[in-house]
C-alpha cells in the first residue's frame, strides 16, 4: 500500500510491472492526477482516491507492507501506518529523514527483491 499526496511516485511503474503477483493500492485523500490513473492499466493496481483516514486504515489492515515513495511525506499518516507494525519500506532519496521502523533501500531493484522475498514468506 502506498499513501501519497502527489503523483511523484518514483519507480512505481517499475515495481508494478516487475512484481505482477503483488497488489498495489495507491491511496490519497485528494483526487489523483491522470499520471496516477494511468497506472490502472495494470491489473495489480488499485487507486483509492478522495479517501478518508478511516477507510485508509481499513485498507491498511489487509496490506502486507507499506511503501513510502512520495514527497512530501505526510508524517501523521506515516505514524498511523507505522503503528500497525507491518513492514515499511522506503527508497533512499535526498533529504529523506530515516525513522525507526522504516527499511530504506538504495534502488528500485533492491525494493523489488525485498518485496518478492516478503511475498514468499
């Protein structure tokens, strides 16, 4: 599951196409851009736009992990998701402040490898 405030989602398309067995849920409190809607062409992508915190947390309950790919980060949402004690994965990027409980990987390939290993568990 990915929560975002923007359509800048780094390597999302690379992840979606490299791991077709994984379901990607992109959630936002606002409407989403055509760039995000275009990801719906992939059968393993769902977009939950104009969502509420309650619905976001309900969806988060069934998620296997959380991906932090967008800037800026909504720290309030991040804290609520971290409280669910599920794997939280982020891509290393300039200015990103690493917090406890978040695994930071250097590349999209590293992220793909991590997700694939998690799916095998």
